[in-house]
C-alpha cells in the first residue's frame, strides 16, 4: 500500500464498528494497517459533500455506517457521480434481519454505543454488588444507590445481584444481634436504605433447609425459633433507628421485591 491510499470512514455515530471491519479486511491485503480517516457524526448533506470533496482527489474508498435513509442515499449518489467506491457496511445485514425476522430497524444513530455503555454500567454494578456483599466493606455504603439490610436468609445477596443487572450499585449489610451495625449505615440518606423482614415461620423453614443442604442438624441455634425471634426483633429495632422503609419478603419472589424497591425509589426520585 502506498502512503496515498486511504479509507474514509463515514458514520452518523462514532464509526467504531466501521473501523473494526475495515481493519479486519485490510489485514487480508496489507502487511501494515490501512490509512484511515474518520468523518464521524455526519448529519446533513453538507457533511457528505465535505467527505466527497476530500475523497475524490485521492485513491480511496469510503466505508460507511449510516442508518438514516436520506443521508445514505445522498452519499451513494454523490459517490457514484464522482466515481468513488462507497461501501455500506450495515445495509446488507439490516436487510437480512428485515427479511428473515419481519422486523424494521429503528434507524437511530448511536445505538451500538448506547448498548456498550449499558453493558459496562451493568458490569460495574455487578462488581460493586460482589465487593460490598454481606457487609464486607462498609465504605461502599456511601457510594451505593441502594443499601439492603436484614437478617440472614432474607434474600439480600440475590436481590443485590438482580438489581445490579439493572445497573444499580447495591450494597447489603447483615443485621446480627451480637454485631453492632456499622456507623456508616446511619450516615447515609434514609431514602437509600431498604429493610427486609420475613415471618419467623418462613425464616425457620428456609434456615432448616439450608442446614439440611449443608449436612448439619436442625438442632443448631441458627434455625431455632427463639434465635430467629431475637434476630428479627433486633433487626426491626435497627431499621426503626435508621428510619428506612421496610419490605416483608416472606412470600415474594426476588423479581417482585425488586419491582417494589425500584417503584419506591423512582417515585421518590432517589435515582435522579
């Protein structure tokens, strides 16, 4: 490849997808990276004319990802007039989707970047939930979007992970009579904190089943009703001191509890 040969990447977004595809193809022809110039966020005919003006004076190819039909058609027309090769990197696959799945594209620029941003936010939230699970690191309480508190086996961890998959940073703290709750719990805004309670009978069943899976006997104090009453009373006292809303999770699925929490927080504008 000579230093005059060029591929112009034209996109109504950043153009990252086009660049990856161009580099993948170029690697099959050249021992070095192809020379690339970006024209990102094109939005009108003047932007297209600027690309054409530059491209027609060099041995070049235009590779583009434009989802707006009028803009795509104008680029095709101008490229043909100036005898420039212009390759639409998206249309063939979009057309295949339309034919096979009987769907129409929304033709909104920048959708891939939105998907990428959502993905990384979700990963970040999941990592946060893992790091600050079960009161492991109390410094995370002030950074969390939501803080869950409750006794053992009130679904704090699975609920944290479920909410993390919706991109919310969640920390959870177990409430144990013998262990004073962290001071940070009383320093965060009350609206960020949610208390989880459960009926003694339901908790007894859950804990007995837990012990059974671990190969332990039901005689352990962990599953005794006396111990459970003590823990629940202590937990409710702490929740009252915090002043946080409380949800009874006795007969609720994780998804149901999560929906209640999100509706509660959205109503109060806590995620603004």
